[in-house]
């Protein structure tokens, strides 16, 4: 086994064990989605309950303290959507793709918003494609890079988003998630400041 194959197996095993640990304590629908493993980065689309997503992010946040020894580095959260009426994926898949690295980095001429939009659009199209193909019990047997190369997100796009300050790390997201909302009432915005009258 090459180092890449070993790491691929470790990444898949990590996610499978993570889901199993979560289901022991948080009963509910299992997560669905797809884990796409590139040669030097991964893309993970997950559909799950808010509680399951929260537990996954807590686990991913532990990698940030491990430095270069971490199995996953520079993890970023692209988007979190709630109350989606139907799932796009029937189960959780994992697959390795050999997407060629483009010689021209198109992200250099795009804003982060444009890169995010491109990534989300391709992710949705890939999800729609996977919803229409028959997938066996062994998972994705077709190589996506040879069947639908136009639906794969280029590696330079993923690497750009991993560096983007606009995308939150799991730790940053969890801090924002657990921070209490500071709602100020209109009655508190009075000018001049009310004074107590002495009698």
C-alpha cells in the first residue's frame, strides 16, 4: 500500500468511526452525503441533523490543536443549511478521484464569493447526478473523474477555500454557534440617557 492509499483508508475509517460514535449517543437518522478524496485535499458534503453536525464539528476541531501531525488540516466550513425538505443523498458514500490539477489557477481572478458560488453549484449538480445513478452496496464503483469530470470541483478551488478567511474553521464556527445572542431592545436605545428624578 502506498502512503496515499494508507491515508485514504485512514480518512474513510475516521469518518465511519466518527459516525458510529455519534449514533451511540445521539439516536436519529444516519448521516448521508459524499466524501471525495483528491490527491492532496478532500471535499465532504454531509446531510445530517443539527446535533450530528455539531458533534462532527466538535471532533474536527480537535485536529486544529494537533498541528502537522493531524490527519486533516486547514478544515473549513463552506455552508450550513437548515430545514431542507428532502435529502439529496440516499446514504453516505466515499470515493477517490484523480482530478487533474489545472495549470491555470482560475481562483486568482475571482472573488471568494465567486469561488464559493462555483463550489456550491458544482456540489449541487454532483449531488443531483449521484441521486440519479444506481449505487450498489459497495458504494461508488464508477470513477467520477472519468464519468462526470465536469462536475468535480477543481483542486485549486478547494485549496483556495481552505485558505479563505471568509470561511470559518470548525473551532471558529463552534465559538460563534455557542456565543449567546446580544439582542438590544428598542427601549434600551433612548437618547438622552434616562435619569432618575429625585423627590
